[in-house]
C-alpha cells in the first residue's frame, strides 16, 4: 500500500546529510528547501525544450481551480488535487485531524474497496501518494496519459463518496500513532524542533506538529474525520493541477466531466488563524538525550513568507541562505569548517512556503570536543562581520549561479513542476510569479541581499536550540 508520509518530497532536495537530518523533523521545512529549485526548474525546463508550454488556468463553475502545465516530452501526466486545508485549520483539541484524514482517504468509496485505490493505480502502471502540510493537503498520481480519465474519476469519487467505518478507521489511527512515535518520540532532533517551533510561533498553529498531539490523535473518531471531510473537502476548496502530456483544451472537458459536476457542499474556507506573534526576546531551548552521540546547534529567525515578502525580497532571502551556508563555498562553511575548524557541518535555509509566516534558519555541528557555546560565538561573530562588511557583486553572482545550476538538474522532473506550482499557489503566490521565479533570482543585487540579511538576522527575536548528549530532558 502507498505510504502517505508527511514529507515524501523531501528526497527532491539537495540538502547535505546533516541538514536533511534536521529538516526531516520540521514537517513543512522541506517545502521551502526544495521550493526555489522547483521554481527554477520550471523556468529552465520551458527554455530547454520547445515541447513545453506556459501554464494555463481556468475555474470550474463550482469554484474548483484548474492549472495545466503542458510538457509533451513523454506520454505521462502528473495529476494532483490540492485542498486548501491543512493542520493549521484544525479545531482546537483535535490536532492531527488533517493528516489523519489524509490516511483515511484511501479507505474506500462505494465503488472502490478499502485499500484498492493505490492498487488500481499500480495495476495501470502508475504510482500515487499524498501529503499534509500546515496550509494544504494534496493527493497525486503519476500515470500514463491515456489513464488520466481513470484517476480523475477515482479522485472525484473520493472527493464526494468517502465511506468510513470504525473497523477501518481505528486501526489506521494506530498507524498514525506509530508514525508519531517514529517521527517525533524516537527522534531527539524532532523533539528539539517541536520545542523550537512552539517557542518561535507561540499560539499560532505553526507552533505545533502537523501530526498533532499524541493524546488528541488517540481520541480522534470516525465522526471527527467525516465532519472534517464534509466541511473542507469540497471543490470550492480544491485546486486541480495536471502537468505533462496534456493541453488546457484537452483537460478542460475532462475536468468539467469529472469535477465540474460536483456541488460545493460547504462554504469556501476562509483562513482565520491568530496572528503570528514573534518572541519579544531571545529564546533558548536545550534538550539532553542519551541517544544523542554528537551535539547539534540550530537557530531559527522570524521571517516573512514568500507571499508576504514579495518575489523580489523572497528571492533575495534564498540567495542569502546560499551565501551564508548553502554549500562548501559559503561564508560560514569556509570560515568555521575550513579555516577555524570549530564546526564539521553547516547549513542555512529560508522557509518561505507558508501562508502566514516563514523563518530563516542555521544548523551546525561542532568539531568533536568543541563546546556549543564556542561554535555559537563563532557563528555570531561571522554574521556580525557579514552585516558590517557587506557582500560583493561577485559573491552574489556566484550564489545565484549555484542556485540556477541546481535547478537545471531538476528541470526534467514533471512531478517537481506540478508540486512547485501547487505549493506556491496554495501559499499565496500566483502562477505568473512562479513561472518568472528565475528572473527574480537573476535580478537580485548585493543591496537586496544585505537588506534581507539586516531584516531577518536579528538575535533579539530568534530561537536557539541545543541538542546535547546526556540524561533526557
């Protein structure tokens, strides 16, 4: 059976092993780490082949949005349905419900027996999966072009006809609880990240784990899942994205046939989350765990999301992350790993792919025997030098070249294109901005990077995390 994991697309990133170890816990962090490469892959793929066309969009009469990304290099399509509801939209006291329902969407309809959805896709030569984030839940199939009507029919059926019974729901709840134990309770880094998210985002839903609190997940019922399904899984809360060997003219009648006939059974979701209130002073989170063999250091800074920052400032934050610790030629890596030898690994990232707020992070491992406070002082010293001395045009151009080079290698991935447009549009960007993202990166200047750095690298509101060997916290 398909494994419906929260961070399935993580493998699309080009993170180092160490940075990926931290990012795996952050549930949505991988979206931002892969996002710029995904955006760039769209633009470069379009330039690289005359069979790719500009995306086209339209809206069905029931409010369902449709985006088509033609790419005729192979007779294959990626079919995705994105719901603009995620863990951030759950009712207080019922955390984990969005992810729980994602699992249950494979439990059958009138015409599809429990567990058969993925088997039907596989028998037709395709693969499928699903994932949940704070701001959306998505379901996808990668399949031959001539099987597109089949998966559209199946996906439309489970948008309206999901059938759930305790005999299927309660065992699946146990599966989710085991996932929670595996991903969070059995991972000291995941527990540190949970604590840091809570400290950074406070009472906003981004401050809790997407998978939910264990006690609340254990109490979820069949009726809870059905209530959530009936309220949010309606076409006016959904976006259909199809990438591959299809045109808008070909897709539109299919979309109208399978999705356009579905009535909107609930009001369109209006996101009404509390405002993100950043920490009023620096926060330090320290965890000890006897399973830890080497100490780790993390710092998360408040930052705007891509949609809040706008494409120019968002691209500048991506370039800043590359300049600071985006690889072995970056500022912090060269100084702290190569020259001073106080660290063995460093990674920085910008998490902008959320609707309400983002963050900018730095992760580091100390040299064996080096205390974390020495590593932290060295990082802060280098950042202070960077903020004072600024950055050269040559350094900015090198960082942009590296970002675009990574994108070139990802440009032929059809799923990446569909995913990038889906995540971008579901978190506040337009298809036009996503398509033009390479242009925004190319136009980033040294001044843009320094403006971004001075805006986000403010220790007065940052959350610093330390993971140390020893007795459990």
